[in-house]
C-alpha cells in the first residue's frame, strides 16, 4: 500500500507537496490530487493509494490560508448568490498548477498524455480550470464536487485543442455548498467543447463518499484511457 512521504518544500517546485511512496522508478502515469478548502494534501491520499503501483501520485498543498488556519487555493464567496472567486488568486493558483505539473513531468520524464489532474471541491475547480485552459499539459481531469469557474471561461481552450481530454464529473444531488446544477452545467460545457466526459450523480451532499471515490478509481483505471495504454 502506498503511503504519504514527507512534506517537501523545494524552490524548484511551485507548490509544497508530498508523494505517495514507494515512488515508482519509471512511472507509467502522473496523478496530481488537489484537496478542498479546509483539507490538506492528505485529504485524497487514501484514494491515491488505490491506483496502480506504477503511477506517480503527487499531493500538493494549497497556497492560501483561508478564514484562519484553513488551507485552500484561493478565496471565494459562497453565499446565497452565485459563488465568486478572488480572480487574481484563482489565476495565480491556475498558473502555478500548470507550472507545477510541468516541473514534475520534466523531473520524472512523464508526458502530458500520461498526466491527470483530480480534485475535490475547490481542488476540483482548480483541476478543471488548469486542464481546460492548458489542455496541452494534461490528458484528463476529474472534478469531484466542484464547478467550472465562470470567471475563467474567457480563457478556456477551444474545442479543437481540448478534444483529446477525458473528464469525469462526480457530484452529490444534495450538495448544499455547490448545488448539483454546477455539475450538469459543466457537463454541458464539455459537450460543447467535444471533450469526452462522464457525469456521475450520487445521493450525497458536499462530501467525498466511498462510492464517489470508486467512480473516480474506475474511471482512472479504465483501459481505454490514454494514460493507461501503450
């Protein structure tokens, strides 16, 4: 079973992070897992430990301290009106994630075609934002209880450049933080872009239930995925 290594603070990388160990000597794929607000880099470690032993699993730590000691990637409002992000912070996080994955790919000689982003809540929002604005960096992404940020829609790649992506959207029908409407809206956007995607809705709230994790693991492990072939 893979277990989290020490938290690394390295000037050569855009984020502090852990890897799940043992690190494969020659990774077949790279999986970057992004936690939600109030979690930390260990939030998705259990899910990451269940992917193949040949996958390099990386757990970055959010760069922002939000509402006291809570970690996150950027600030956002979640009131009765439509959520809004602090745009410069979201943009900074997006660019740093793209930089971070390029640093990992270079260090471990892993191609974008074998790279996947996945995240929960705000981490899923960031995963989608980076993948859809820089599709050359990655082969696919999974958004777990997240949304595609309207603030970043002007920067989304056109369908021709994004069509190679594979995407998974998992959401709870009873989510009272980010209502399930965000999931169906994201699926419609991906349909317009021509991005192959799957939408999985569960009788759950804003939480990563075991069944949701299973959906992600099955999607990631499917033999037809570009990061699992060749």
